[in-house]
């Protein structure tokens, strides 16, 4: 069994790279490459229900900012070479004094939340295609906790440490029946009590 790949997280701080990500298709392409592994523009287009030329353009934009890269050539056909995520994940950390970076991060968060909601809707409409075992394994829990900021940070770091070994880009030899699974965890002060 192969060892898991080392993690390569990228901290995105500059407004230019944040702006490059602040496009719904680019964010979907990046998420898809993280989940599916290396794919060509045509494969991305099929999976995301878009055109190959549009996906190709947006993949090149992501590559321009170092967010994705071409898989090293094994043959001579450069056009059909797949793309892959350049990192296993991103941390969006704009400069707190950069108002433009903060606005772009807010827009990115809105796009990401919208995509999470759409993904949940797609799951809801397609869950009947899954085996009982997969349907029964899926879970939707909502908790209201009572925490200090330090406890929240500790909890999220602990959960993150438990989840990381299962990240698809890092797991090189998952069991044969493993498939991509979306896990979303949001933890924030309840707005009604702010």
C-alpha cells in the first residue's frame, strides 16, 4: 500500500489571485479537480455540463495564477494533457487592511456557499440512485454548541486533524469501494446572538 501524499496547501493573500477564483465556474473547476484528480478540459466540461472551450479558458486562467497545473506529458499530444490542482487545498487569508481583498473574499464565500447548496440539491435529487448502504451512511446533522473562541478553534483543529487523512488528493491508495464524498463543516457564532 502506498503512503499518502504530502499535503500542499496554498495560502492565498493577494487580491489578484482571489479575484481569479471569484468566478463560479473557476471555483467549480478547482473543486472538481480536487475531487476527481487530473482531468482534461473536455472531461471537466462533461462533468460540469459546460463547453470544452469555456472550461479550457477558465482552466488556463486558474493556471495563470498557480492554482492548477498541467500533468507532465507522457505522450506528444499537448492539447489533451490533463490538468490537476496545484495544491490539496486553499486558505483564503486576505490582508485585513485590504478592503478590496476582503470584498473579494466575501464574494468567494458567497459563491462557495451557493455551490455547497447546489451540491446538496443535486444529492437530494440523485440519492435514489445510490445503494442503501451509501444512503444510510450519508448524514445531515446540525448542532448548536456553547463555546469560547479558544474552544471553537480547538474543536475545528481537532476535527480537521481527523478529516485530513481522508482528503482525496492526499489518499493515494483508498479502498476499491471508496468514492468522492462531500463533507462541509461550518462553525460560526449564531447570528441571532451576535
